[in-house]
């Protein structure tokens, strides 16, 4: 802290700053760990361009920090390193009472923000931004969930390993029917049909994803539908849902589990892959506003409780540390592709997307966010999981 204050004194005439702004600056400093210097010269230090940043962050918490970055009020050479130093459970507990966080927490607690009537809003806000963007960022697999880096050294190989891990965990065999809830751009559906001979039905609320997946899976036994998970009918040998629960919301966890249960045949397996949290923190207001409207990350007890009386709980696999290299690879792809994307998106979008990806790196690098793969069974005995 003393080092940070010394840097401020050397950076300009602090006494000339209005009293309220100086006090805001002093309070802002209390949120920074000793390893981060204000206006310092290390990659993880932040450089303030507009001193209104201090008050904005104090009044709005995470929302003010993110929006002020997008507005160009401050910069940092290595945002991932900054967030991996700054983020901690203790800081998040302090920020939960900032007005935006507190307000959204109340809405999140008492209202169903992910009801069926609003199911397609997340697609319009996020997933329909343009397949060119996602193709550039995600690479040829077009998989927008955590890769599995156990024996992989490249993003593509790690994503293929994750897709195969899912298929092996549900013991997929030729001729089996598979329901993919939240199928994205069809990467898992394509893998299951090509490599395992499965007959796949995938559902998503994004028209851009449907268009891409249908083209990508042409000629395979894959049926991709523009459909909310609550509308799915039929019975399947296996059910998977990769990266969907984050959009379901706590008010709908039971409905989500009931849908999977209704669609799964007796003796079948259901794999759910989701980002989660180590502690039940309120949703981050900046991420909700700018990236994932009505997003909500579960803690394990949420989905375990929601599955009670429906499924046997067979396996839990946590590999959130694999999201760090996944996100860094996505950012590298996005950053290198930006000259080609610039005509479709403006500079504010670049700063927002950079902040989003590297902000998330900090959460996974510190262990605040987790990645859970859970296997449930419907009257299944003797299950042996794989890694």
C-alpha cells in the first residue's frame, strides 16, 4: 500500500485534486493488494487516465470497474495478471453491497429472471453476435466451453479431448440416441455422430448456432432445433448438457432436471457440464449487463438438490483450472483476429470482449470459479467413471 501511495505522489500533484476525489482515490487503494501499483510499470499494474474512475468504482463496484475500462478511463497491459492478483473471495464479499450488485442480487433472489418467455434474449444479446466472431475466437471446433488439457497442448486438441471425455463418460455406443441440451454450434453433436455413431438431437435458442450447426453436421444423423429446453419431448438413451445450466437460473433448476429426467430412458446416463462457484456469490453485475443477461452460476448443492428424487448421483469431476488456458487461447485468437473483425465491431467492443475474457481468467485462476462435470443416472448401478 505504501508503494502504491508513493507512486501516486510521484505521478502528479495530489494536493490539487478535489477533496472528494482524493478520498475516493484513498479508498480505491484499499481494494488493491500490495503487489499491484497504481500507475506503475509492471504488466499487472493499472494506469488511470481519468480520475473519476475512483469514485465510479466505489459507487458501482464491479460494474464501475468494467464500464470505466470499456470507456477508456484506465488500462492495464496484462488484465489476466491484474485480476488474478486482485480477485479474492473476501473482495467479492465486500463488493456484494455495492448498489448494482445488491440490486441485482435482490432481483435474482426473488424473481425468475430466466423464465420461458425470456429464453431467447441471451441468444440475441450474446450468441447471435456473429459466427465470424466465434469462428475467429473458438477455432475449427466451434466449442464455447472449457477444454480438457490433461494430455493436450493446443486448444483444438484440448477441445476434441473434452468432447471425447463427455462421450466416454456417458458410455455412448453406435445406434444410441443422444439429446444435447444447449448444443451450441453443434461441436459435440458432430463428434458423437461421427466418432460414436450416435443419433443426435440438439436444441439451442440461437438461430446463428442452428444455422451453423446444421451446415456443419450435414450428412450426419444430427437434428438441430431452435428450441427451449423446456419444450423438448421424446425419450433418449443418453442426455448431455454442456454449458447450459449457467443460463437456467436457480428458479428453474428443478424444471431443468425434470426435463432431463423425462427425456432419459431407464438405465440411461445424463452428463451435465457447468461453470460453478466455490461459494454462493451473487451474479457479477458487469457480466450480467454486458455479456450474459440473467446469468447465474450454481454451487454444487443447487444442482444436487434439484436432482433429488430424480437421479442417482454417480460422479463429480472438477477441472476449473483448465479454463485458464482455454480462455487465454480464446483471447489470443480474438486478439490476433481483431484486424479482420474491426470492420464489424467497434473499439469499445474490443475493450469489452478483452475485459470479459481476461476478467474470467482471474476468477478461474484464483479458484473462485469452478468447472463441474456431473454424471447422473436413471436407475443405474455399477457406474465406473473415466478421466
